[in-house]
């Protein structure tokens, strides 16, 4: 069976959690300036799971940092219609002196949530990521996969908390499973999909792994080699079996073409 992939390049949306229009990013100035992004147009709907795919150095992380507010575009426009974006990195980046529960509770404390409410929310989030009962342990007592679950719960605590609950949550993930072994990675991918479906958060997930992108995303967005720009998009939600394998093959081939054209330039 051959998968029919819908090209999502002209996908119309009337609502968005985040929208980027003509976003450029250059590091440095003049002849020594390095262009990381060159006119990125991207829109993510509330509750949508979008995977950003591209070769190493294509600007995926730079784009995520701009959406997170950790960096500013050199040109173009960023519009957020969401709660403050929460970010999950390759490393769990937990506070080693805090327990798992205290790490999850931290963004709620910084947001001024009352002690009783933040403890209640923390317990719910730890249960959501299947870590109920380990809230009292410190990071060094947990496995790598468990630490990433704590990091996910902490990101959800930040993303799902707004002053009035009226704005859709937005979760930004920068290759969060890349440092894990294959079995743990597979388990956490399944867990992430379960958590995403239960929370309704919009997710922008950065990866260079086509199989991971097709498995997780509803839409895969391919960036060119540096300077990064959107070169193609595909709707991949609900694919399985032979269709999923065909989609992986099609996107892999397109990724190789993008990389080869850059190397030949």
C-alpha cells in the first residue's frame, strides 16, 4: 500500500496558538553575520502536535528559542495566542537539591499559586506522567527516563497554568528523548502522546528523526539546511502500518534531497 500524504503547505487555519510570519534570525553583524533562519512562516493551531524536522544546524532550536521568548527574531513577526510557552530540553535540567515534586511545583510557586493548590496540581501531574509515589525522591535517585517524566510534568505545570485559564497551553520540546536508550525512548514517546491527548496542549516538537516525527506529529514541517526556512509540510496524523512506513520513506527522501542540495551549493 502506498501512503497518500497531504501536502500541508497551504493549510488554512482560523485559530492559532503561535504564528510566525517572515521570521529571520542572524547572529552577528556584517560580513561575519551568520543567518540561522530566513523567512520562516509557520502557524500552529491550539491542541495541534507539530514536529519540526531538519538536519543538524538548520535552525530548529533557534526557532524554538524565539517562540519561547529566549531569543528575538532579527526580522519578521511572532504572535502568541497561548499561555506562556513551556520548554522541555534534551536534558531534564532539574534542580538537584529539590525533590521531584518540588521541581514540578517550582513554576507554580513562581506564578504565585497558593501552597495547597500547587501541591494538589503537582500530585495530579506526577500521576499523569505515571510518577505518583516518587515525588519525594531527588533527581539522582531516578533513572534518566524518570527524570524526563519529571521534566515533562514541570513543563506541563508551566504550560497549563494561566491567570484565568482562557488561553490555550503551548509546550515546546527540543529533542527531549534523544539522550535516552531506544526502549525508554519508545516508551516515553507513547507516554507523551497519551499526555498530549489528555491535556489538549499545542506541542511544537523538534527532532532530526523522521520516524519519531511521523509517529508523534499530526503535521511534519521540514526546514531547509541553514539558513532554515519551511520547504515542505505533511499531514501525518492517524497513519499506521504500511502507510506510516511509506510516509517515513517519502519524508526521508525529501530530507536527503534538502541536505544534498545544501552540500552541493
